[in-house]
């Protein structure tokens, strides 16, 4: 079922921010409201120059662009460059899938999510920037793919439920990667503390 990963991930984030994050936190209410609004508008689409575009893809672009609008020109340029690289990877994958689907060896959602997760980890350092770059890059890639297949008169929805599933899977993988990094860092600090204690006792 398309949209399952998206709805599962979105509701999980909403529950965590609403019930588990401290009420004094400044990000609690904005994130909860944004996630709830994203869930509400996710089924709706609009036609732009004959191409169907989901409201949620426009919504995500506006939210992320508003966020990066406060950063320096250098950071903005790097963000757009990294987003462009991810969009090329995303769009190329979709084109290969369309014209030569035999090389899709397991579920396309997971293959594509692994690809864009790998690219975002290489290109960005912070988790928030990785997710933002990933989402914008995927939307750009979806737009590129839609423009190309329009020449063949194929119907295509930019920001479909399948697209949202891929972004959600990639975001989950990024959170998992961040969790592994934190765990390794904690274990390293614990190991060094034990080593220091051993040195003191000897």
C-alpha cells in the first residue's frame, strides 16, 4: 500500500513531539503542527501547466526554503548544489527503472532510499541538513523526471505517495545512522573512561 511508510513515520513523529518532547521546548508545537498539516494535505493535488503536483511537495519546498532563507549565501549555494546532486541521482534511478527495469533486484523504494541516504550522508554533516537536502533533491528529481516523460505523454504525479514513502524510508535510515554514530561515540567515551580508571589503579 502506497503511503504506508509516510503515514507511519509522520504519525510516529507527531506522537513523539506531542507527548514525549517537553512542553517548554520551542520546537515542539511548530513540528507537531507542520506534521499534522502535512498529513492532512498529502492526498490533494493541483495541476500546474498540465502536470499534476501534490500539495505536500509544494508545502515541503516552502517550509525548507523558509528555513534556509536565514542562512548565509555560501550555505545556501552549497545546499542547492548538494540538492542538485541528489536530484540527478534520484532522476537517473527513475529513468533507468523506466527504460531498463530488469536491474531492480529488490523493492525499488528501498533501493532508491538507500541511494539518496548514501548521497545525503556524503554531502551533508548535520542530520537536519541531510533530511532537508534529501527532500528538496528528491522533489527536484521528481520534477526532472516528470518533464522528461511528458515528452512521451505519460501521466505522472510529482510528489506522489510512492515519493513520500521513499523520503520517509530515507529519513528513517538517516535517523538510524545518527543513532549508530551516537552509540559508537558513547561506547568510545565509556571505553576511554574505563581505560583511565585502569591506569589510575595500576
